[in-house]
């Protein structure tokens, strides 16, 4: 390795620039953690079957609530009720994922930081 051209870190350049980049990265990471906590607490609701089944999930992909209207319960067609429940829950999870992706994109400006553990 050549000596004499190393300038204060793996990024090169002056120390002031690296400190500024480090502060920006730390702020972004703190903002991302805060947003992730907010997204995990948020609740997302979706319905199926014209509103006869409603599912509520949080950002951690936990089912928080499930409402089934009495007229959705037909003992002769249990499969339809099961399908409605699955559809409502999956749509609520999809809404949670969309909100998380949109929130993170706003913070990162569209950068893919998945490989950095952020």
C-alpha cells in the first residue's frame, strides 16, 4: 500500500467532511429508528366482502382485531368466510408494508440501505 496519500479515513478527504457525513448518517439512522417505531405502533384496517369482514393489524404484522358481521356467517359456506378473513388480513398487511416502504423511502431518498442493516 502506498504511503502518504491516506487522508483521515476510508472515504478520503478532510476530517470535516467525514464528520459531517457521519453526523448526517447518525441523524438518518435515528430518524429511521423513530419512524420504524411509529410504523410498528400504527394500525392498518382492511375489509372484505363489502365490509362484512374487517381486519386490523399493526406494523409488526400482528393481527390486532377481527370483526365479522353476523350475516357473513353461513354454516353452509364456511370456506367463503375463511376466504374473506384471509383477504382482509392480507390486505391490511399489504397496507402496513406500503406505509413502511413509503416512510423509509422518504427518509432515505429512495436509497436501498437493506445491506447496511438500516
